[in-house]
C-alpha cells in the first residue's frame, strides 16, 4: 500500500510538472515573440500567439459575474480545492510516522506496541545520555520492520562519536530488545546547541 501511494504521488507530480512546464514554455514563446514558435504546429485557437495576448478576454472573464450563482460556485470550488490540498498534505505527513509495531508475543498471535510509547521511551533514554541536550525520535518504516529517525541537539562538550555509539548500544538496543525485534536500524542527525561565549577575566 505504501509503495502504491508513493507511485501515485510520483505519477501525479510528474504529470503536473510536465503540463506546467509545457504550458509555460508555449506561453513564453508567444509572449516574447520568439522565432522558435514558427516551427511549432500550434492550434488555431491557441490564446498566446502574440505578445499582449491574454488567457481570457474581458468578455470571457465577466461573462457570468452578473449571475447570482457565480460567486458562490467559485468560492465553493476554491474551498473544495483547498480542503483537498490540505488532506493530501496531512496524508503525506501522517504516513511517515509509524503508529504501532507488531511484537512477537510467543503465542503465535502477536501483539501491538504503540509507536508513540516507544518513541517517548527512546527519547527519554537518549536525553539521559551525557552530552545530549535534547532528543527528538520518530519511528518510520513498516510495522514489522520499523526504523528510528533521531535528531539530537548536542551540548558544547559532547563528543559526537561517543554519543552516537552510546545511542546505538544503549537506547536503541534496549528498545529493540523490549519490542522483540531482530534489528532496529536508524538514522541520526546531530546539531549543536547554541550557547553564549564565556567571559574570561
């Protein structure tokens, strides 16, 4: 399902990109009156054939503005478009977060572990490591094959190599064992915490 969603997103973005690029190129040819447009077999009704041409004439733009249904229809269509775009954006954000993990309970049926609970435990144990000021943890991947994405804000005295090693050997290892997972790969991003320079007297 995740692969299908990715494919649909890529196809839709590709189609929209090709349409916008092609339309923009033809508008540019007509608007700048470039010689290259002479070699193109444009339709007779193509609106951008000469500089100064517009997409819609004044008559076309004001054709239905006097009708009582026009503005409510325009507003409703735009509202639906905005809602669809918001839904798509939220679905992209939601699908990156793993809500639950399948745990082998030993009885053949299995159990589920809330993703946020494991994220919270991982973040708390990571922040307890020496040199880590703040930690943000996100679980991605599939229910049977989760991945850890961690963003660590390091204190000025922290050694990045030591922090990453302890994260892998302690916090991530504990989470992997508690969830009964064979492996728990992860991606770690580090950034330094800004601090005021110390005054030397």
